[in-house]
C-alpha cells in the first residue's frame, strides 16, 4: 500500500517539475488574523491551538462534504457514515457519541449551528458557501461557551470588492453523484451580497442510501454611515436522505454495499426543511469602544421513518449574541477587554408513531398510531469576560471567564390532562476560567501555554430515565485542559510549523448506556485522560516565477484512556478511550502553475479504533489516497472556466468510514459496529463564471 502511495507522489512530483509559472504568494500563515474571537489577533499570537482552513483548501477536495478537509487538521477527526450521518470529535472529545456530533460547538458567522442541547450539524451546509473555517481545539474559547471539545467557526462567502459576478457549476461522479450550483454576487464600497443555490443528488454506494439536498444561501453586508455595519445571513435547506445504517462484522467484510436488514425492509429515511436566519449589527462608537451583536433564529420541520418507529419533530429557536469591546492602556500597557453574552430559547416537539412496514412487505414505512408526544424547552445563557494585555513587546497575556446556565423542561402531552407529566431541571451555574501566555521569540516564532476549564451538558435523551423522567442527579462533564505549543516561520516564510502538547482531564464522564434500539440512559461513570501531541508542517518546497510546489504534513499521536470508569459491574479503568484512533496523519502535495494547471494529492492514515469500552473490538488501520486535478482558462476574455477531475480512495482500501461505539446486538443479532466507506470512486466537474 505504502509503495503504491509513494509511486503516486513520484509521478506527480515529476509532472510538477516540467510545469510552468505561478504567481508568488509570500504571506506567512502566521500572519492570518483570526476572526472568530471577540478580540482580533493574529494566528501567531494566539495562546491556543487554532487551525485555519481557507477557501483554497476547501476547493482541493470533491466539494461534496467537509470530511476530507477536516481530517487534514491535527486533533480533528470526522467520521462519515453517510452524507447525512457524521460525527466530529476534537482531541477525543465527542468520540463516544452514538450518532451525530456532540460536545463540539459550531457557528456560522457567529450564529450557533449547535442546538440547545449541544448537538451540532454542519454536514448539510453547501461546501461552496463557506469562505473560511477556524477551529479552536479544546476549551480555549471562553466567549463561545467553553465547550470541552472546542469550537468550529464557519464564515460565509463574500463577493470580491468592487465586483459583480454570476457563476454556474456542475459536478458528477460515481454512485449517481450529480450536483448543480448557481451563484451570484455584487459588491461596492458600501455593500456586499452573495447568494447561491445548490442541488446535490446521489444514489449512494450502499443500498437504501439515496440522498437529495437543495439549499439556498444569502449573505449580505451594508455599511451604515461611517461607524455602523448591518449584516444578514439566511440559509434554507430541504433534505431527504435514506438511511442504510450500520452493519455487523460479517456483512461489513462480505457484503458492505447492503443496508441493515430492518432499515432496508422499512426503507428508512430522514427528511426535513430547515431555515436559519441571522441579523447582525456592528458599531464603532470611538477608537476605544465598539459593539458587535446578532439576533438569530432557527426553524426545522422533520420526519424520520425508522424500523422501530416513525418520528415527526419540529424545532424553533430564538437567540441573541452581543459583546462590547474596550481598548486602552492599563498601567501604560496596551490591553483590550470584551464583555458579552449569548442567550437562546429553543422549543422542540416530537411525536412517535408505530411503523407498520412489516404488515405490508415491500411497501416501506407505513405510519401507524401515535404513541408518544413530548414538548421540550431548552434554554441556555452564557456570559463571558475576556481580556488581553501586552505585558511587554514580546509577552502577550490572554485571560477570561465564562458563566453558563442550561435548563431543560419536558412535558409529556400524550397523556390525558390529569396524568400529564412535567419535568424541569437546571444544571446550575458552571464557571469556566482560562489563562494563556504567548511569547515572541523573534523572526516569526512564538511559544505559548494555556490552562482552561470547559464543560458539556448532557443531551435531553441522556438525562431521561427509562420511565421518561429527567435524572436530576446527572452532572455536566467538566474538564481542565493544559497546553504548551510552538508556532514558527522559517526560511523567509517558506516553512511554517506548529507543535502542540496537550492534556485534557475529564471528570463526571457521561456514558450513554443503550437499553433499546432508540433508547439510551445517561450516567456519570468516571473520568478520562486525554494527553496528546499535534504536529503540522507547510512548506513551499519550490517557488519561482514559473511554478509552485507545496507539500504538507500533519499528525496526531495520543494516549487517551479511561482513568476511573466503572459501569455497573464492569471496570474499564485504564482502557483506551472508545471511538478515537491512536494515531492519525496526513501527507499531501499541491502543485499549481500560471498556465492554470493544478494537482492536489492527499494521503490520510487513520490508526486502529477501539469500538467498545471493554476494548475487545478494534477497527483496522486504513489509508486513503485522493487525487484531484484542475485546469482554469478564460473563454472570450470574459468567461472564467474551470475543469476538474479526481479520484477518491485511489488505492481501493476497504475500511470502516465510521463506527457505532458500544453497539449492542439485541436477541440473536450480532452487534452492528460498522459503516463501510466508499470504494474507489471518480468525479469530475466544471464551472463558468462571468465577472462584470
């Protein structure tokens, strides 16, 4: 396998040597200004590990989903069970979630993508609508709730200054992949508008895995006088995706394209309409004072047909986020202070119906009688104070503290009025302090250290007892993160390196104990230790007026373990943490020429993953080789055209793209741990844009 991968690199390196001409880009990665933090600073001076993904990085993949983009980032691991079933973990936090992403917060232009109970969905956002991504690892983001895993910030596309454009793009590929995109924008000195429409369809590699998503995006900015700025964000998504679910080991090895038997028979799927709206206003009162605020709302109307029942659910939420910044001198030292809040109210209602698919074989899911209706209210408030001080020319201090309170209210409205049940519980105030230092060694080289505390509250499902009542004894997970690191430029900014040593110690570890197909009981079962090393290298190996060759390498090595973990009579203390590979590294090569040719080669290796807390089952190590080529040219001097073609999994690796942690086999059934990854697949596409 490794010899094949090395051969690919030699071939394309040879191609690069005979290519010609690219415009130089001497901007150091460390000079990038971080946009997510309320207090703006350069990546170089941040006293934490923050990864930045720009638009060019996103375009180096097939443009369908963010999985290959995020998995190049050290410390970040995205498992892709299907286009609509994914799990993101950062430094092992969130890896044991049964379905979806938890304990990692996400924002789009400072508007929360995470629900009121902490579930995060970013896979249904059109990749082409994203301009940049910033990922803060660990609880180093005081102003964004101090999530244990960290925070992912997406930033919307903008139209280039003083340009107007229209663009059409199409992509096609294996397994019936077809994507159509239309986008346009306008920009002048005071206004900026970007809008896009995308239609993504796929038959899927596996049975019962067809996918269709339509999305419309609208982003706008308008200056109000000399000191104000008004912004608008709107995203509408309509999705219908069939669900093949996970497989047992025998089917995974011998028939990976099949769907789980019950999901195939019921033709299980999920569908929803979702709308996210945000309105922001920024105001610069003076050189010292400024305000940044946003009002946001989310709506979702969903339907999911599952073998064990049919779910109808509706979600609506309303929230506010704002912060005031003050910049001055403190005892003659430059400093900046930010104080703010994030508040949200979320209403969630769901009804469960019997699925009668067994009564009429071959017809798929058939909705039967309703047997449960629940109303939930999820409210949270986060107040934060953040301060940064330049203690000297080279020494930078970051400090802050956050106060969070989360409340769940549950009402069973299916019962008769006299028997209706109401549950209300508040997790109480959680304080999250942080302090960090960054020291400039000179010549674009910094060392940093930080200590921070974070937390994650249980989801509503985790708080429920088998009787459907809230377990008031359940506590939020809390943890302290200790980190030291180095960021440095070398050889006149041609080489950029990052090295981070971290250790996160988690207490009140939340464990989801599975009791039925769709039922889990949450318990605080102990503690876990998350020490690790992250490493990143970007190197402009060859840069002339003729061409540019840039290899990169990133790696994560960890030793995540349960410190004290007893579940019932089983003692898992000392075992490896479930759902996290012991190592992960990515190697790549980018080649670009002035004549419009580009080649991107990426090689990802993921180590073995413990699939259960007992460490009796592990997934196999796997490696993926992806290759993409592009060619850009102009037609009639006004139509910019780009052609692209690529191969994913070029080495034909058979692997589990995602696992179901602690899968349980009910009755005589084997546990279904495995979500098979796609075999070798091909794609191509083109785009035509007109700028005026």
